[in-house]
């Protein structure tokens, strides 16, 4: 998705639902994302603190030069008994879009359009709207829409965080059911879970963000190796581990999948590795990620299951 570039700030408030009847004076519309972007300098609501049981994690590095790729490591957390499929072309009606599919609702956790050079990954977020279940739809369509034609200004879903990436950089869209914000991520390494980017109230971010920054990226195709070492070390403290096993809404949600993605001028490559035992590190994870077929090299074929 082409970026909306703020003129003087990096955090841009984009829409408030049920707060004002219309747009603020001077607001403009980003036609690609269909999000209302207020003028630079407008006030933003304070981010909510994180929580120990927030699920899913994204680590992302934004390069200083547009000639270099954005690198992303994403961990998918879900109920182990909820059916899903790994990276593949599961939506023929959407052309060449690939993704990690949730079979129950039919949507995606992560979606990628290699031809357009776009990727989006979804993280659940607390919904503050008070809407009933009959008033919302599945969040799984959001990543698919994001890489295809953009998301609506008032999503009919529960709250979410959406990390959007293309060759020009990355944005975080935060939707809590009342307010949507779109933040352009600045150069450097960041972490996203269920609240604001680099949220210090989220234990795994406050504990490990600096470690990911210090680890940096390795040269070559296995750029993700230093980050995986941090993921492994994080498991010594379950309360702050990147790999999760938490009780949430009467379910046990666990880390099931690790994806590594590179998005830049040369295209998009995504590879995945499943965890043998959900929520737990195993030393074979590195070998499985290394042996995985990147999406950019097998975009039209089903990934072996």
C-alpha cells in the first residue's frame, strides 16, 4: 500500500468513529487506504498499555535507505485446534495473493501480493466499541484487502493492529473499534504486539526490543538468524517470551508459526516454519526456516504441508 507521508510528525491520527459527525477541518483522504488522515500536528489519543497475555508478535526493521529491503519476523499465535493452512494461494478470486489461511473464517493472518510488492500481517487488539457479535465480521479479510485495494475507513471488525509493508517502508494501522490511526514506522527496529508500536507496557517488548536492535541483521539470505537467537533466549522467561502459551478468553492460545519476510525493490520473499510443539522453541526451527521455499520463488505453487 503506498504510504501516507506526514509532513512533520510520524504518528498520524486517521479516523474517529462515533466521536465527531464529520471530518476535522483540513483533513484529507488517502484514496489508497481509504483512511482519513488529519493534518500534521493534530492531537492523538494516548496508546493503551500492553498486557502479558497479548498474542502475536511482529519484529520489523525499516532501513534508512529505500534501496534496502524491509525485514520482518512474525509469530502467529492461535488456538492449536483451530484449522488453518500455511502460506499458499488459497483465494483464487484474488489473483496472485498468497497468505496464511484461517480455515474457520476463510480469511488470512498474513497476506502477500508479490507482484505488487506488498505484505500485510494482522494482530488482534482489544475492541472498545461495545458492538455485539452480530454487528462485526471476521478480521481475516483485512490483510487480504490491505494488499489488494486498501481497507475501509470504518472496519466492520473487532479491533486489530495491521502491519502494512511495501518497498517504500511500513505503516501500523491501529483500530480499536472507535478510533483508527495509521503510523509510518521510522527507520530502525521495532516490535508490534497488541497496542502501540514499541509499547513499553508489553513485557516482551520492554524486555527484548533492545536485544533485537543490538542483534541486528545477518548478511545474505539468512538475515533472520540473529533475531531467531533472541527469540530462543526469550523463552527463559515465559511471561516475556516471544513464543507464547497463554490463557485468553477461555482458550489457550499458543505460538504456531514463524514467518520471515523481506520486502524491497527486488520483490517480496516470505518463508515459514511451524513449531513442532506450539508455544515452545525447538532447535529444528532454524533448519525448517532455512529449508522453506520463499514465496517469491514459488508464488504459484502450493507450499508443501
